[in-house]
């Protein structure tokens, strides 16, 4: 009905119905500590009122997608045991001007009646973007909605026991008026967890999953650097699906390893017919990466390399990265050298180079260019030369903040870094060519090698005999043929 058009679309969860608490959230201890004050205010507001304290009524949760911002907001409501209003920023904006503002008024009117309570606005950047910077001019509906939101948040006095939580992964695009004191004046960062946080997140998601003794969650945490809570939950869910598909009653370490590979690169493509020559080149390429990583002092070590095709890749080398807060110039140069070592290994072993290193070149070039333009790690000097895209409207070429001569210097310094590290990788693998050939022969037979296998061969040791699968098993090596593989 027309009378309902301006009503709020917020989902209302009554007091006590939310079961999530801070015990269900891991990997963001500082964020929980900041929000504990909000919980205490909702539980015992008189303690703050008698001292004349003003609790921030607007708390902005900032972090990458999947890091747990929505879960954390629910946990605050669950801890405080108060009503919870949940709405997305896009639910306010309609094609008719004024509807969004009416919905904001209705939402805050309901919240005041239910105080103390929590109002959670997800993806607030959909309605809270900076005003007046669009190429097409202002958006009347969105700006009126934002104006009404600003007015309503100003309308809360010190006695109003309503907490506004909002979440976004784009705090840089929010209007300055939204972030001033009295509105969203407190920002809580919910970032990707570190190795300890990832282990705690995995333990939470593993509560209702029967894990075998072979599953080492601490080891899984070390091998999943950069993953957020949603990624880790998906990883364990994939492991459970694999175990169920195989008819097992418990999730094994092999299931978790396969799930990680599947999440990062896609499922195995053992049906893909690959020429023996292409398998050989792929093996040299991946061994080149792993061997260089093992020999360089600051590089992350490989824990697995395989020539089993996955997704669009014919092979891969997986690393166990360290959680670093800062990257030294030596570590970045080693990282570039490892990225280029696959291409160098092809040349050292066969005297030919292939198209399989395109992604490696992109990664290496990106790091080298940032060393020149952002981090002052080249002969170009300590200058910030990266392009600022915050005010770019998306029309025409993006303007630069440096001259043509400086642009040529950037290209020269980037090429200097890349070429020197390629020569370094080439010399390193030439020196250890006997290890390169032996590891490649082992990889061709076994299809997968562990980091321990690489270290054993490098030290001159022998690998254990390969277990031959029973006749008729489908676990043998991938078939060879004369068809050209898909793109790497």
C-alpha cells in the first residue's frame, strides 16, 4: 500500500533472541574490547549518566569483506540482551525522492520506542557517500536520505540509549559530516586476523565438525595467511563436503589440505589431457619457484608443489608465508626473485621459455613498481609517485602527479629491479642445476612434493619409495596424450 511505502524495511530481532556472543567471534580481540564499553552502557546506562559521560552513539565497523563485522554487531546485541534493528544502506534509497528520508525517520522513531536498543546499518557507504563529487552531479534521493540520517543522529541526547552500529569496507568514500564527533565518531577496525586469530576462528568453526587427530589447526592457520573469517569457514565446510563425498565419518588432514587447494585454485582437473613435454616444462617451472624459495634467506618457503592441473593452472607451488607487519627491501627482492625463478628454470633446464609465466610477471612487476613509486626503494628517490585515485571521476585518462621525465625514470628503475632479480634467479638455479633436475624427475613421478621433500633432496638425501596404488585405482598419475592443454 502507498501508506507503507515510507515505512522502514529494518528486520527487528526481539530482546534475547540473538544467540551470538563475543565467544562466537575470534581474531579481533581489540575490536571486542572497544565494543565491550558499548555493551556495558546498554546494560548499566545509569553508571555513565550520573558521571555526565557521553557514550558514542555511532560506532563504525571498518574492515575487508568477510572479516566478521555483521557477526560482531550481532554479538554486541547478544551480549547486551537488547532489541536489534538490522537494515542495509541500499534499503533506504528508492527511485522516488523523499522515500529514503521517510524510512530513516521511521526507523529512528521505532528505535526510540524500543530503547535501549541497537540499530545496525550494513554497507552504509550505499547511502553515506561524499556529496557533490559525482560526475553526473548530485543524487537528490541519496543526499536527502543522508541529510535525514545526519539530522536524526544529531537528535540523540545524552539520555538516549540507542546505539547506531554501521559497517563498511570503504571508509574513504564516506561523507565527512557522517564521521564528525557526535555521529560516527568512533571507528572500530575489524581486520583480517593474524595467525593466532586464524587458529581461534578455525576452532570456533570446527566445534560441530568431527575432526580426525590428523588435522592440525595451528598448521592450517599458518598456511592460510590473508584469509578472513568467511574464507576459513568456507575452507572447513569444503573439507566436510569432501569427507562426506568419500563416505568418511570424520574430517581428515588430507581433506583440509585438499579443501585449501580447492578454495585457492579450484578443483583438480585430472581428466585434462596434457602432453608429456608440457608436464615436464610445468614441473621445471614449479620446482624453480620452490628451489629458489628454499635457497633465498628472506623468502617464504614452499610447503607443496604439484603438477596436477587445477582451475586454469597446470601446476602450482604453495607457500607458508609469515605474518609480517613490514617488508624489508631484501624480503621484497627475494619475493620478486622467487616469482621469476619459474621462468628462469625453464631456460636453465631446456634452453626455451614458454608463456606459462604471465601471472608471475604481473606479480613481480606490481611489487617492483610499488617499490619505486610508493616505498622509496629505488634510485628514483624517496618520493610518493603513485597515482592518487581518490578524486578520480572515471572520465578520461587518470591524471598523474609527476612529469614525463619522472615516468621514464619509474619505468627504468622498475625494469632494473626486475632484470637484476631475473639474472639472480638464473644464476642461482644454474649453480644448483643438479638439484633442479633431480627434483623435477621426482615431481614427474610423484605429481606432488612437500617442502620436506625439497629440503631432503637439496641436502643430498633420498626420498621414500613411492607407494604404488592397487590395480584399477583412479589415484595414479594423470594420463598423457598429444592434446595441447588449456591456458595456464
